[in-house]
């Protein structure tokens, strides 16, 4: 349970870091404008995940999983995902 919450907080923090980096660094924002995609990170054995959409240099994120994700990074479980991230 604690590892699942830790994993969720890390995924949320990654979204905030991406948004801040795009705001703070114009070169990074320019790189984000080069591609439009939806990526998601999830735990395979649990229904935990977060998606990140990059559209025209703007980063949005949400809790849960999306069926239309272009890229999915799946960890065996939330504990392993939290340890690796």
C-alpha cells in the first residue's frame, strides 16, 4: 500500500517537473513543440498509472490509464516502479 502511494506521488511529481521545466527553460519547451504524443507509466499488476500528453509544447497529465497512448512504460509492480524512478 505504501509503495503504491509512493509510486503515485512520484508520477505526479514528474508531471509537475515537466511543466516547470517547460516554463523555466525555453529550449526545452521548443523541443517539446517538435512532437505531439501521449505517454503513460503504469504498474502492470495494479491499476496504477499516469498519462502525460505533450501537445504543441504544452504538457498535461492525468491520473489513470489511456487506451490511446503512443508509448507505455510498464513496471512489474508499484514497488519496483517507485524504486527505479
